[in-house]
C-alpha cells in the first residue's frame, strides 16, 4: 500500500512538472523574443525592438497543483477505512480500547494519512519554489510582465 502511494506520488510529480514545463517552454521560445514596433516620434517613424512579454507566473501555474485537494480527500478516506478496519472480526476494537494509552487507536489509524498529507504539501512547496526560481531566474528580465507575484489560491484553483 505504501509503495503504491509513493509510486502514485512520483507519477503526480512528473505530471505536474510536465504541465508547467510545457507551458513555460511554449511561452519562452529561443528565437524571436523581440518584436519590432514602429512609432511616430519627433516628426518621423522609428523602429524599436521590444521584448515579447510572457504569461504571468499565476497563469503558468494555474491548475498545476489541482491534485493536492484530491490527495487530502484520499488521505481522509484512508483514515476512515483504517478506523473501520478495527470493527472487523480479525482486528478487535475492544482490544484497542483496553490498551493503557487511549490515543493508540488514533495513532495507528491517522499516522500514515497525516504523513501522506505532509509529504504532498512538502512536494507542492518544493515544486512551487523550483517553478518560481525557473520563472524569475531563467527568463530575460524584460520579458517578465510588470507586477508579477504568486497567487497561491489561483494556482490551487479547480
């Protein structure tokens, strides 16, 4: 079960990385990053080269982490299934209630789901940090739109 969850987590990281990297690659081509603008200035036409702005960080990250709420929901279902498993004849709830520690049942049922939620949140924070670093340090500064900031709630939007 744990190996299956970890394999699913690795697939999830690969899918989110692929989604962001493909969007970022489509927004930042290697050639033609400048476009020529003709302006009428001081009585004559002049041509200037301006860098093409790429999409904002929020639009590139939009929906990349949408599986996080699903992971939390699956962890809650797993915790409920762990509690229900003690009511089957092979694992008695009465034995758990007779133990000295009254929190032993909760520890056994909630340990892995809480650990899984923490791992998923940590993966989202690490990947989000990597994506922000890529966006701000691998992009030509003139191509980043003015006033770009990270809106976490938009990136978690469904």
